[in-house]
C-alpha cells in the first residue's frame, strides 16, 4: 500500500510522534557548527557537536540526518578524517509541480497502472495526496526552450489538460498553488568508508545524508525510514566496538540502499539522454536493463493486477527488481517489452508539436 501525502503533512505528523517519545528533546532553529572528536586508534572518534552558539553537546553516537545538503564532508575534514567518498549524478532535467484540491463532491479519478507517463520530450505525473489534494508534475529537459513557459498556471493547466493521465485529475480539481520548480535534481551518495576501512567512528550518515535519489518514484521517505530502523536496531553495538560497528553499518547501507540507488541511476541516465536528444538530435542508445525492465513493468501493470501489485512493492522498497522478475511468469510477460531501443513506451498521446502549440499560445 502506498501513502499519498504532502511532504509538509507527513513531516508534521512525524514530528508530533517524535515529540511524544520519552527522552527526546528537539532544539528548533539550532545549527551545528562542527564535530567534536578525539584521536582514537586508526581514525577520529566523534564525541559530540559544537553549535553555532558555541555550546557543546556530547553524545555516544552522532547521527547526521540533515539531508542531501549535509556539511559532513567539511566537518570530517576539519577533524582530520580521510576524504569522504562521494558519487554524484546530474539528471539533466527538472520538474514543475502544481497542487490542486478536488472540487466539492468530485471523486478522485480511478488510476490504473503507475502514476506517471513519458514522452520523448517530457515526464508527466498525477499523484493523490492527503485531505483531497493532489499534484500534477511535468518534467522537462534543461535543453527545452519552452520549460519556463509552464511557470504560467494557465499554460501549465492547458498542457496538462491534453495529457490523458493528467486530464481527469485536472477536470476534477481546482488549483491551489502556482507551478513550483524543483531544480538541481540529482542522485548522490556518500560513504564513511574507503579502501582502508571506516574513515571515522562515533558518527553516522542516515537518510538523504547518505543516499538520495531523484524523487520521481517517491522512495526517499521509504529509504530513510529503512535506514533509521536499522540504526535503531543496532545502535547499541556502537559502544562495544566503534570501528567494527562503523564498518558493519556502512556495509548494510551499501547492501540495502545501494541497489535502489543503482536502479534509479539507470532510469535517470536513460531519461536524461532521451529528453535531451529531442533538442540535440543525438542518437539515443539502448537504455540499461534495469531502466527497460522497470518501464516494461509499468506498461504491463496497466492490464495485469499481479504485476501492478509487484510494481507497487518495487516502488515501495519492499521488493528489489531482481525479486520481482523472479516471480512466476513475470519475466516472460515483460520479455517482449524489453527490446526497447531507447524509445519510450507506451507512446504518449501529447505529441511535441501539440505541446509546443499549447505552450506558445497566449
């Protein structure tokens, strides 16, 4: 089951639950300036943080869950740790999202298959949220000369109204916001180990600080919660063997989150080339197997309830792609769809010519 909600609603509910936990103290508006560490064996051992105010907070274990914009690399360098290995992938496209509320008495449209569809030049998505709200998202290449035209709510709605996935939602709703940009879309991950082993002890990266992906598939919260659950299960081990625990937690992270990073990276690499080729004329190479397989599952899910359920489990981080394809009959059913030579499927009804007409008309 998927939970559709606005991020602000989810974060408010999560914070409320955290505040009710015994022993938890939240310090709103407080910023961390640096890590406090001591030399211990092979690598620095973190014992706390120093706030921007100069106050020191000591702890048995410091967890950085500050998101993709974490300052961990600079903090670690300042205490003499070896460089923090990182991987970064720009995806070459960005999103515009507009939020709507269902009209009084209007039911949410029935949605079969995945909530998104692709055209050679763009990505379209319609997703339900909480309290009868929903969003429509349009993703366009950085090379697209018309992408800024869609900042206009009237043009955004005009385009969305002719995309079959979005049209019934738009008809049922009333706009609540102007189209909001989500730029600087990228995939990234950081490791607190290198070829020599852990680079620090007493310090962990959790959630987006460690692994963050393009939010198209909505996996960020699921991955972060899985990471946090592993931390909760194992944090008591850090005191007995700080170095061993650092290595163990890093290995779990790579084994359990790395697979999702790799699949998202493959999908985005294929999408980026395909979108850009619309304007550059460059050849579109065959997409990586993971990207073609996930697209094929999306197509098959529209007519097959078993595959639709498996796709939901894949998106919800409950099954890996390999586990889904190993289910009886699945691989055979999507095999004909895997011979995609870089072309999106199924064909999008909103052609580029019509998109340009809609975007350019006043």
